[in-house]
C-alpha cells in the first residue's frame, strides 16, 4: 500500500479535471448519432466502464448522465460538503441538485445521486473491498458470476491507483479505533483496503489536501476521440426491436435486441443514439435507475407494463423485485470536548464473512433546530447556530429482507416507488440487536469517557463525584439493552435509517445472466449495484467501480473474440 500512502495530493483550483474535454451538455449533441457502446449512467460503474470501453481495443462510446458535472457543485469537492449536500437534496425531477431526495414506502428518507461520478461524488469517501465470500455467494438461491479473481484484483488496483489515499486518523476516529479494540473487535489490522476481521483503517477518496476524487476522474483514461459524455441527458427508454427470425439461428436465442436509446436534454428535445453493428447498450443507472429503464423499455412483468400502457418486449417478472437496503442504526452524541470533523475512516468488522453487523463512525457540524436554541440578547431566532455531533452506527450485512420497485407512472424523470421491507426477516432483526449492543459496548469503553458530560448540580458534585453521561441526540438506548432482546429490537425498528447502500432490482440469475446480459434480449446488459443481492463488505463503492473496469475489459475481449471467429468463418467460406 506504499503507493496509496505516498500518493500526491492535488491542490484546490488549478487545472480542470482530465475528463472535462470529453464532457458536453446534451443540448450540444446531435439528433441522431451512432456508437459502438452506449453507457447509460455516469456513476460508480458507468464511468470506469465507459473509460475502459473507450480505451485500448475498445470503440466509440457515448456516456449519458442525467445530472451535471461535479465541478459545477463546489460543496462536493471537500468532506465538509458531505452533510450539506445531503441536507440540500432535492426530490424534484426538475432540480439541478447533485443529490435527489426520495423516501421509500417504508417511510425512511433516502437519497440518490444526480451528478457525473454518481454516489462516489456525494458519499463519505470510505473505500474498502468486498468480503471474500461475496464472490462465491450472493444470498439465498442467487447465482454468482464466474469471477476471474486475477482480473478482479487488477481492476481494484486500477481504481485504487487513481482514486484512493491513506487517511490521517486522529480525534474522533482515533478514539473510535481504541474503543472498538476495547470492545473486543479485534485484531487491529492497521491500514488496509482488504475486508478482514477486526478493526481497521480503510482508504479514502479524499486526498491529503481534502479534495474528493470520484469515478468521474477515471474518464481521463479514455482515448481522445473515442469517448463522448453528455450531461443533463435523461434517457427515456432503450430502443428494443424484434430480431429477424432468420437471423436468430435457433429457437433458444433472444427474440429482441437493443438497438439504441432515446434521451432528452434540459430543453426537452429528444435525441436518438443508435448502435453500430455488434454494439451494446449497458445500463449503469444505479439501483433505482436501471430497473426503472428496463420497465420503461418494456422489459418487466407483463401485467404491470400493460396496465401502464407500456408495450411489452420481454415478460421478465423479476425486474424491480429483490430490492434490498442495509438497515443502519446508531447513537449520536454531543461530545463534552471539541472534536474534529471526520467522515468514516475506521471500521469494526466482527466477522470477515459478512455475517455480523459492521461498526462505523463519523463526526460533523450540523445546525441546531430553532426549538433547541436558547433565548438570549445575542442569539436571534434566525441566527445560525451549529453544534458538533458524533455518531457510532451499525450496518446490518446482507440483508435478507427484500422488497420491490415499481413505476408510479410512465414518466421517465420521476423516481420510481420502492419498498425495502426493513427487518421483515427475523434474521436481520437479530443481527441488528447484536450490532446495537456492540455500539453500546463501544460507548461504554473507558476511551469514550472523555466525551461524557457532567450530569447533576454543583451541590451534588460536592457530596461526591458528579455523574457523567452522554448528551444523546435523538433516540436513546433502552436501559436494559444488555439483557432485553425485545427492547433492543424495538429500538432497531423505531430508529432504522439507511446508509445509502441499497441494491438489487436486476439481480444476477433473475434478470441478468452471469455475464450481466439482460435475459431474453440481445445487445443489452446491466452493470451496476442493481445486480447485487448482497452488499459487498462495509461499503460498495470499491466493488462497483471495480466491476465497471472488470466488465469493460471482459466486453472488449469478447468483441475481439467474436471478430476472430467471424474472420475465421469468412476465411473458411473463401477456401
């Protein structure tokens, strides 16, 4: 990891990002153009995928992103803008905000990215690889791609060389590290990008100067002239046409094929991007966007599509099904001593095989609600008043509880409806109970005593030591947390939140095959987290970016293999 530790930081300002030369507003693109590859969604998977497909051995690539470019939103550039970006997330489909708010039908507020770079441009920057078992099993009854682990590791390394850094750990994160070890989340593993049992420091996508690096940076690796990136390009549907029966060469082959996409620019003008012979459309629009686009394009449950007036191309009942979101529960405190602002750097991994809740922490400055502000001559009701909060949280792995996504309307710019059914499986609730108890044990450690505040009057203090306790913001743990499973389970249900690691909807073996091709179609794939049925380790961004690079290399190899076969067949005919 010496390369990570020694990576040079980039100063604020200075030269524009290397990918900027490829980016144009969708209004500047042609009404109809042809490409070898059309990638829908410029996020964690789409950016490395497009860069790779437009690299050596690749072809002409169009990358379509519904949001703007990261440089347009200064708050995204630093860790300090993380909370602000989420707080200003706008649910309106007409908004230009880089984060779009939505709430699941469970009533849990959530956010989806709307910017080039996707979630990597708005998240907390924590980077860690998948748990090893993830490559061998994806939940109950799910199929697993035939991962080439040598190519997996080289794809991770390609991402890491450009985007990851070793953080300096101090203040709150250092205290959490010590407290996790006190709570027996051992051994201590130091800094590593690997998923290993114990407590560790993971990599970060914020460099030493505090500047964020996102998947968009990887676009700079494309060959000039091959990559075209259109921002504010909202894809409305994939164009899917029947295949001539004479060309299918067998009944088992798909009856339909993707031939392009239709997208809309910010002036509501429609554009058609079409495939060249042998080309492919790849959906990398995320866990909400990819299943939504399949449904809008007529690939999904036939009855549901017909009820919305969408012509059915493929009756695919599992599109939008098997939706998962990892429950997050935690405790937030107002520390009694000043602490630094920090996003996730230290994690506790009680089990390396993904069977126990992960422990993470953050500290940040937030505005105090007007109802909590003290009245006084120097504080007006509208004066900004801020307080530093620190949070310790647990994330349920998996999970097993699953929900579904469906179209509220055939309008492509509206966020689809989704229900995750948190804790509908008792196994997830049991994991949360154990995880919340570990959070409590971390708070009970001697390391955390410094963050407690004195409770009681001065007179009480003269009779002995004043009681010290945490100033908790929000829900408190039940007093009998160590013995009462029922009360802790109730806490889990009442305080459930998201860590924005939702996945599923186009799961491998249900909607796409082991090569991520949409079953029942030709020239159409899905490459993003919507194909997962289990979250990969503590944080998915590393694996989603790896997946984009990995599949780009696989697709180029497949294309060259097909060309060799076709050339060989042609030569045989000539002979």
